[in-house]
C-alpha cells in the first residue's frame, strides 16, 4: 500500500518495529479514555494483534501517522515523527461502507490540527482510491476534541447508540458520525476552487 501524503504529514504502513510505540500509547489512560479499550495490553498481545491485522484485506491495514519535521541539515530530507495511527475497519464490499478509527498517542500533538488533517487524508484515500461510498465512526459525547476534529473534516452527526458503552461505572451513549461520497466531493471541489 502506497504512503499517503498531505501538507504536514505522511501515512505509512505500520511496521513490526512500531509495536512498542503502539503499546506505549495504549498504556496511557489519557489516550485510551476515549477509545474502546478497557484492558491493559502486553507487547506479546499487540504482536498477535499485528499479525492478525496483516491477514485482513490490505485496505484495512493500519497506517502510522508521521508528521513532517524540518531537515537536520539545509537541503536535507525532512524528518518524520510517528504520533499515532489510523485505519479503516470492516470495509463492506457491496455497500462500499467503512468504519474509521484514529488515535494520536503523542499527547503533545493534540489540538494542532493533525487529527483533522489525518481524517481529510483518509477520506480522500477512502473515496478517491478505495471507491467507498460512506465512511462512518463512533465517538463518545465526552470527546469534544474528537467530535470537533471530525466535524472539521466534514463528518455529519448521524445518531446515537443509546448507552452503548460501559465505562467508569456507567453506561455512555455512543455518537455516530458519517460522511457520504457526494458530501466529500462537494468539500474537495470547494477546496480546489472548482
Ligand atoms: C481525537 C483526536 C483524533 C483529535 O485529533 P487532534 O489533532 O487532537 O484534533 P484537531 O487539532 O484536529 O482538532 C481538535 C479541535 O477540537 C477543539 N477542542 C479541543 N478540546 C475541546 C473541548 N474540550 N471542547 C471543545 N472543543 C475542543 C480544538 O480547539 C480543535 O478545534 P478548532 O481547530 O476549531 O479550534 C486526538 O486528539 C486523539 O487521538 N485523541 C486520543 C484518542 C482518541 O480520542 N481517539 C478518537 C476516538 S473516537
């Protein structure tokens, strides 16, 4: 699968060597607070997850989000720093629908627009390369940062799984957001100035 590039980031295939970083991110309660992860995950379990991920269709493989840093020397190559990951989940072949997930594990890089830019890059890939028709996601109402980032990327509010998740001793609603191909086409033609 080819790397995907945008102005400030690159999405590249996750390597085995990224596994310790993934374990570090999902061991941080502030990062996982808004993810559907409840139990600690050992490196060995993450390695099994990685092997299983490789057996899924290529379009569902995990991308690492690398941000572009200035070159160390004038005229040198840019440096790339991994800050999180993203993937499509369960692409439905006939319906052309896919769920999308994202985690920026390096908290220093929250609120700097990278989540929005990652989503925009994945939407372009999903609609214009994978020929998806609908991309959707689940987010907790207690995650305003996520909701705002998804709205900025073009996702619309769709509905709620009432009390769909148990966390912190209570049931939480789970919000559904989605974007259709025609909505994406409209956004991208406005951006391109068509
Ligand atoms: C959710 C996540 C992907 C968002 O990415 P991000 O790069 O931090 O988000 P962005 O900078 O693109 O956009 C965040 C927006 O939320 C706003 N925001 C942040 N905290 C907020 C709050 N408490 N209330 C309202 N808006 C808030 C920011 O101001 C920004 O909006 P603006 O550009 O209009 O000012 C990222 O923070 C993350 O991965 N968090 C940990 C795991 C997670 O929550 N994953 C998603 C599960 S659905």
